[in-house]
C-alpha cells in the first residue's frame, strides 16, 4: 500500500502557562485512500496532532513527510503553497468567508492555485457543490447559510484542488444527525471513489466506526490503532 | 493571477462594509482638504505680502549717497604719527546727490541682457500745501512711460490716466492716501515746496495705490522736467536709476557689476527688503509646520482605521492562510484596499480642498488702506494638489501596510482553534 503521510517521533510542548508535553513521541503512517479517524478524550492532544499534520503549526520536534516530501523545516510560504495544492481542511466551526458567496468561497483556493482558468474553476466549483448537494445555494452569501450547509460548503472548498489529503477537525462536531450523515457519506465517497485520504479528528463513535482505521489517543500518546 | 484574486478579495471586502469604507475615505478626504485649503491660503497670503512689497520696489536702485563725513583737509596734508589734529565742527561740503550722466547711464543699462526696464528719476522731499494743510512727502520726477513699464502704474491708478500726466507738464499723480489727507482729487491744485525753497503749484491729474502704506501715504509722481524745474536744476539732473529685471535673482550680480562700472551705490531688492524676506522665511516655516501637523494627524487617523479593518478581518486572514494563501497575498489584499481608500479619499479631498479655497478666495475682505485687496489672497498651485494626493496615497499605503504585515504573520492555528 502506498504511504501518503509519515509522521515520526512527534514531540510537542505547550509553554503557556507552564511547560507541558502535549505529544509524546507519536509516530504513525497513513495509506493512500485511507479514511482515518483519530479519537480520544478532550485534551489528549488529537487536535494538536492534526494541526501539526496540517503544516499550519510548525513548532514541534520530529519529522513530517507528505507525498514523499519532507515538510519539517520548510518556510511558511512554501507550506502555504503546499497546503493549497495538497491539503484540504474542514474545521469544527465551518469558517467560510462571510462576505463572499458560496461559490466564491469554494473557488478561492483554486484561483490561488492558478492551475485552471477562472471559467474552469467556476465549473469545477459547481461540480463540487453539486456533489454535496449545495448547487442551488451557489449565489448566496455564505453568511446566509445554515451551519450544516456551511459545513458542506467548507468540504467543497477543501476538495476544490483535488488534494491528496483532506483533514477535518471535528467536522461533524456542530452538526445534527442528518447533516452528520451527509458529511460522513461525502467523506466516505471521496475516500473510496477518488482515493483521497481522509484524516478526521472526531468525538463521534458512529463516525469513527464508519472509518477504515481508528487511532485512539490518550495523554499525548497513541494507545491503540485498529482497522474496522 | 495572484493580483487578480487578491484584487477580487479586496474589492469584496470594501464593498461588503460600505459604511466603514466610506468613513475611512472621509478620514483621508478631510485631512487632505484641510491641507489644501491651509496651504493655498497661507501661501497666498505670503505671496501677496511679498508681491505687494517687492512690486513697488526696484530690483536694483542706483543712487549717490550724500555723506557728510569727509576727511578733514588738515588730516590729509599734515599727517604724522607723533601728533594729532583737532578739528571742531567741520562743515559738510556742498554735495549734489546727482548721478553724473544719469540719463546716459540709464540708456546703457537698458542694453544689458535680462533688463526689463530702466527708469532714471529725480526724487526729492517736499511739502504738499493745500490751503492751511501742510503734509510732508516725496515727489519723484519720472518719465512716466518708463516708470509704467517698471511698476505697471496703469493698473494701480485709482483715478485719472497716465496720459494726463504726459499732456500736462504741471501734472501730479498722487498716492491715494496722501490725496485723501490733503482732501484733493483729480483736477484740484496743490502747491509743492522743496527743502531748498522752490515752490510750484501743480495740478493733481490722478491718484494711485500700491497697497503699501508708506508709499501711498507720501509719494507722488510728476514729470521729470517739472521736478528739475522746481529744484532749479538742469535737464540732465537725476538722482536715482531704478532697474527691473526679467529674473529678480539676476539683479544681485547686476547690481554689483554696475557699482563696479559706474562707482555709485547700488541697492538690490533683497537688501532693501531684508525685513520682508526674513518675515517670509518665518511664515514659510510656519506654513510647513502647520501643514505637516495636519497631515500627520490625518495619517494617524487613517492608520487607526486601517488597523481596525485588519483586526476585524483576522479570522478571514487565518482561513485564507489555512487554505493556502501566502503572507504576501494577505499584505497585497489590504494594501489594495488602502490604495483604493487613499486614492478615492484623496481625490475627494482635492476636490473639497479646491472648493473651500475657491470659496475663501471670493470671500470679501477689507484690509483698509494698507493692503490693496478685496478678497482673501489664495494661491491655486497644482503643486499643492500633487503633494496632497501623494501624501494621501503614501500615508494610507503605510497605514495599510504595517497592520497587514503584522496580520500576514499571524498563526492561523491560534485563531482557528479558538
């Protein structure tokens, strides 16, 4: 199986208010097309781990390799470009840009990437919105959407550049049952159909149960890893 | 491509918060409008004061200084180191203040390059008598056409004409304040008495006003030959030669040269008006300080607004960074907004500044006899408008750059984790 992400010997400390080790020698690998769920109690370090994997947090010990590229020690601008092309994010609180329409929100990362013309980007964004069932809201301001709708739009945005890995920080944490179902199905589908890798931090046992593999964390360490 | 997407984001930000954008723009607008108004008005006043003083004085004046001090004859003849001479109350020698060959000198100076005009004249102290009233003043005997060329007398006449003086050998064009004090107007007669005792009755054919108290209060113009006649001098007797140049700055070297060539005293405008020029320097510094203060205050206002704008958008910045936008994209987004605000606000400021200074320039203002103005003096100089818009742009760009640079370094994790 092709390895798409390799994290080795992650150590991370918080220095505020006291020095405190959040992650203790965490190492693991993720396969291409795998749907991975990271679970654990609050404060066990799972979100912290996800932000390290996302390349947004660069203050850690250890090495991170994605798609065969070592990302530890790279410049912020390099990491920005890398995120833009290879990573997609879904946050717990949807985090769309409120002044922009749904469609524009989805298009922005692709316009930044500049791989396709604006026309094509718009077309692709429509496709993504259709896939998540939000095409009819394309012209609405994103601040006018409901929470579940915004979360789906955030997923479309995460997918627009066909990233290798989609990361979610409790992507269903704020959603009701129906919306959780929808989001989960979308994740499931892109992992299976497009062979994109999903790494999601979650509290939801049902969500974890539906994934390919579950990593359980406690006190900054991986205590178990089992495939479903 | 980067520019395109950042422009689009910047535009959306500006359009989404129209009121905030407008307030930011008004901050720039008022700062620049006040700057334009202030500087146009203050420079207008400066220019007016300078012009009214300098217009009425020649660029170079050649005259013969009458000096009562002369070495005693005995000192010249009987000079020794071991003894000294004591002379009490030496009488001054009779000395004429005439310029020898003055008319010829004037004609030759006219040939010099850069000379606008030369007016040889005969100037003397006089008493003006109108009935029992006696007022002291001066009278200048001139060739009125040459004098007109130098000082543009035509435009300064309050009544009468220049031609009236030419056609009337005993005519007199009198300073307007002096005429009022004597209670005469064009057509009336006054008698003029010189220090040497000569008296003549002259007819006032016009009045003029330079807008300078010391001139309008005391001076009159008469024909050169008339004054020569009162003083009982010959037709080549002149005491002063006034010179105007095309470029006033060339007057200073010319004055030095003329002194060397003809041996008479020369005085250039800068020396003659050093008090006015010093005053002007001080006023220029004041103008500069006031304008700078205005601009700096406006600049801080703009900085404040831009800073708030960036802080309000900090979450959006984190999202943009998370989805792959680089620090320089973020800076560009806010810089573009700043440029838009600075440019539009600045242009509005120029317009309002122009309207304000225009209104000021048509506001009636009565300065009495001393200044010949009816409205406030205002200068409309494109230079100030260019300065204004440049300043508006530079401050807003700086005011937009610093907060956005800070924002571009923000750690998205700390914002997104909440």
